[in-house]
């Protein structure tokens, strides 16, 4: 579908300010929505909202359907009478610009268990109704997490065999055995979805639409795989038969071995893609627009043997993307989808994207220099695209140009000449270039809005740890910034709600 000319900001909720060591869905999230509205932005893009596992990556979640417990606001739980000031003391952290996941996870779950112990409202506040209406994924997820905790957090394939492989009567047996822990897990999800629903409604009331993110693949250690093994490339003993990745290229001589299970598309197709229908129903209940990560995998995916040491032995296999999206379109109507079409994109991938009018992504940092991707230079853009200075995987724009200038690279000089800008604030010049482009949607990472250096980078794709920790503070919002961005957005006609905010 074609989107209105508009602008937004990329910021994951974990990066919001606050007193509790990690951003959450409380008052600072509401303040950020006010900030978006005041600047004239009408889009808020977030990363996947699921419960993160090892490495804390939102792209490796324990569920494609559940919410992240770490995002639940302690202040809102306190307002509901489930916590008091003494409960919150241990969680108060003084680190403003960094999430210490190792410290926060234990403290946050201790707090959630305390709130659960004080919870007596079941049946009065919609909890039972929530459990019933979400039972198709919630029952499996709550049991999965309860069993995972019972087994000390180890991967599901190493649990006691009966429940690991869901043998006869095992689900009923373990559901009874872990009933209270299962109820706690459902309580946590109820609180996440309740808080998120209220936040989204507030955003929509301010003219803000939320862009969510759907990773194409699920994690091996997830409720999705454990409860639906027939849809994924695992054998009867839980061993991966084939895994996802990308082939060798300029950046890696051995390719990238992601290790995610692949889909058994033939089985999914026989079920009329029910799993994907359920997944889209779930994400569209959370957000207004959906960004699909690694879109090219819906046209053809790279299939690597499960025991391969590198990605060199993989092969490309056709995927039923057209059938899938036709099925989803029949179910939901026009799909509000943005396609992450980065990397090596074939004409067939472009054809699939364009058939359904999904806007592709344009990353300006990739555009410059003799080795730059010319399709990312704005004079080559079409209207139906999404323009970024950089994504969550890129360096901040300030950090990017500082490094290119230090290297005395052709990237720096080409960008300077292309933008006809010879001053010191290359980040701001690139933002203006994005806003002035013909692309209907522009999304700027909050780090670039604040003109921060490389210390504020969110993710290093080749770095195994230390990612996803960045946070900002309102003290970094300089005087005049709101007025300035409102001016730019109006100058380049990117405020479709202008009449509502005058």
C-alpha cells in the first residue's frame, strides 16, 4: 500500500529514560509520544517487542507472540496498588545511558513476582478474558516459560524428554505440576499487553502511528518451535536439519550462519498459512504498520545444513511469498507492510515487493563513495519507499562521518559534495537530505535526532555481546530542537496531521 508523506523516529522502548535501569511503558513513553507530536513526527518505529533471550536481542525472542516483561512499568504497577515505594528501591538504578541487562533482569522479575503475589483482581479486571482470548499462543508460551524456569533456563531440547517433545499426556501433567508459575507468566503478559494497549491508544490519539517489527525467522529456543515443530526444520529429536543464513560475500568469505530454524513451507501451505495468519493478527493487534525484517527470504531463502560449520554449503530455495501474501491480503485487506529489502536483492525480490506495493528501505549511509549503493542516492528514489539515515544496525550518523573523515575516504567527500554541505554537522545535513527526498516515509534514529557519536550505537551485527544497551536522557534534547524539527517537517511537507496540531 502507499503511505502518506510523513516522518518518524526510530527508538526502542528499552532506550527510553527512567529511574529503573531500562526504558519501559510508563510516563517516559508517554512523554516521548508528546515529543513526537510536538516535533510534527507522526510515526514511532520500535524493534520487536517480544521477550528476549540470550544476548538480549529483540530479534531472538522466546516467542513471536508474547511481550517483553522487561518493558512493564513498575510505576504503573504501583499506581494499581500491586507495588509500593519500598518495593521499587532495589530497582532504582543511576545509570542513565546504558542498560545493564545482567543486573536488571533479575531485579525486574523479582518485582514482577512481588506484584503477582499482591494480585487479587482476577476476574474483575479482564485477566481471565485476556487469557481466554489469547489462549491459542498464551497457553503454550506460559507452559514453555514455566518449564524453562523449572529446568534452570536451559534450552527446551535438554528438558525432561516427555515435555521437551510433548509426548502423550505430558502437556496436561506439566500444566498441572507448574500451575502457579504458568499463571504468573500469564499475569506478566496480561500486564504487558494492558500497558501497551493504553500507550498505543494514547499515541493514536496524538496522531502517532506505531511501526512494529517482524523478524522473518524465529529462535530455536522458543515456544513457537517447541509447540509447533511440524512447521520448522527440526527432526524428531530436536536436531536442526537446516538453518538460516546468507552466503559468502564481500563482507564474509564464509557467509553468515544465523542458526535459526527454517520454515517447512510445504506444511505451512497445507494449513493455509495459519501460523502466519495468527502471527499477523497478533502484530496488527499491537501496531499500526509492520516492518518485515529480511523480506528477501519470502521470495527465496538460503538453506544451510544444520550441522554445517559455515554458511558456504548452503543453497537458495524458492519460497511461496506470493501465495503467503495473497493469503494474508485476503484475510486482512491491504497490508500496512514495510519491506526490509537490504543486501543482495534480485529482480524477483523486487517484483514480489512491488506486486504488493510494499515500500522498500533506503539507507543513506550506504549511498556514498565509489563502492556505495547508488540505489540509495535520493535522485534514484521513488515515492513509495522508507528513507533512513541509518538503521539499528548502523553506526550513528555522526559517528559514521567522523570515522569516514578520519580515514580521508571518498565516502566523506562524495557525501559532502552530493549534499553541497561543507560544514561540521554532517548528521544534520543527512537528515535534511532524507526529509527533502521524494520518499513518502522518513524515519530517523533518535541518536541522529540528538546528534550523538558512536558511543550511542544500538547494535554491532558482528559483535556477540554488549548490544541493545543504549538509552537517552531528556537532558540531551537541546534548546530549540523541538521547534527546529517541527520547522523542517513542515518545510518538507511531512506532517499529514498539521491541521490537528496548529
